[in-house]
C-alpha cells in the first residue's frame, strides 16, 4: 500500500515538473491572453496527466512522452502563428468590431456568439454602463471587450467641462510582422505608394524591417522596427 502511494507521489511530482516546463515554454499568453485554442490545449494537457497518474497500467515514460509530445505540438503551433500571419485567424481567431461609430453591428455580434445582454455586461466591466457611451467596441480573441468611448463620455468628461469634443478616431494597423495589411490600408483611403513615402520619411525602405505600423488620423504613421541582433 505504501509503495502504491509513493508511486502516485513520484508520478504526480514528475508530471508537475513536466507541466511547469511546458507552460513556461508556451509563454505568458497562456495566462493573460488565453484564446479558445489555448483553453482546449490546457484542458487536454491536464487530462493527459490526470489519466496517466491514476491509470496503473501507464508507466512514467509514457506520461513523459504524452506531455512532451503535446507540449511540442502546441509550441509548434505557436511558432506557426508567429511566422505566418494567415494562420492566426484560423488558430487564434480575430477581433470583431461589434460597435462601430455608436452603431451595434448585429452580424458581427452573431459571429462572436454574443447577445446584447452579454455585450452590455462586457462593456460594463470596462466602466461604461450604457451602450450609448460607446463609439467603438471590439471583441478580442480572448473574449474580452475593448471600448473606445464617445468623446463626451471619455475621462475626464468633456461634456462636464464644457469643452468642444472631437470625434474619436480608431487607429488602423497598416503593417504586422513585416506584411502590409492591404485591407486596412485600402479602408483608410491610402495605397502602398503613400505608405512607402511615409516609411521613407522615417528612413525605412523595406516592409520587412517593420514589426508594426499604425495610422491615426492627424498624426504621423507610428512605426516599430524589428530589433536586429548584432552579429
């Protein structure tokens, strides 16, 4: 009997170490920015370890193999989403604008599998207790909502201070991981010739040198370049 409990303790301890290593390799997004894929991954990883520990026919080596293989698959998937932008929509999902210019987009709401009550709850969690206060609302891939309030409801309250409010503007991603987001560029009313000129003003000649570029009306294009390691 003592040997049985000792065996469980050893397997559980080793399993804990394996899970800790795999979790560290996967990065902090497993905690702060969990996506549906991450959620399923965490459940399966825990299930693999739980079944292995309490199934007496499963050996320690099999536990290590199962956890290690699953961790490797998840790590490979994360690498794919980092290297190939097109895979992110499939594996991580994409943000949905459910309120645009104060108008609720019903089709986008359905796509996000949300109803009005759920939207109101998510908006309240961001400190806005009426949808009339919202200019833009975006459902992120982790299920949280990001809110850009109408100018008169922003903090501090411009309406209370009798300040003439300007219409809020939503920033637009133009380049992600060295790739031009053509749809966003077109929606903003620009073309690649304009984008190249804006980059050249900052002495950038290739898209591949840009990690992230964002446009906001009335301001210069905000650019973050890749940090290249010195040889």
